[in-house]
């Protein structure tokens, strides 16, 4: 049995997840909505997270621009994503929605700018 807190909605349900010996989800209890079941299955079999950070900018009015993953990234790759993002420097101007890293770590997910950074 694995106990987790669901973050799929604001309720924050305390879920109990029964797993087979092979890691398959057998049952989920404690959820108040269907999203809790889906969250528990994903969290126990293939946990993913959205990723936010900043990217260095050269020639901009600010030294960094905020960024995020355009989709979810496998949880075990988050530290590697941070390492990859730390290696790059974007050239100003950077616009909201610009792709800063395409297909980071072969995940199929792009890292995009979440704000503007005009040239200095």
C-alpha cells in the first residue's frame, strides 16, 4: 500500500494505492473525484512534473528570462533538465513563447520562455 496526496484538484485527497508485486495499480481509495484515480495511476507508475526555471540572456535588459516545460517531463529527468538549461544562454530579444530548447533530453517536450526580455 502506498499513501499519496492527490494534487489533481484543490481538494488534496489522501489516497491509498494498492500495488501488485510488479508495480501495477490494483485499487485506489480516498479520492473524491475521478481525477484522483488517474493521478494515482500516473504517480505510481510513471510520475511526471511540469518544470520551471530561468535561462541566462545575453544582450538583454535582464540577465535571465523565466521558462517552463511546454508539457510534463518524467520526474527522474528533472535534475538533468536543470543541468541542460544551465548550459544555455539565449540571445536577446526573447519573446514570450519562444522555444529555448527543443525536445529537451529527447522527451518530446520543449522549454519555452514565459516572459519577454527585450534587448538592452
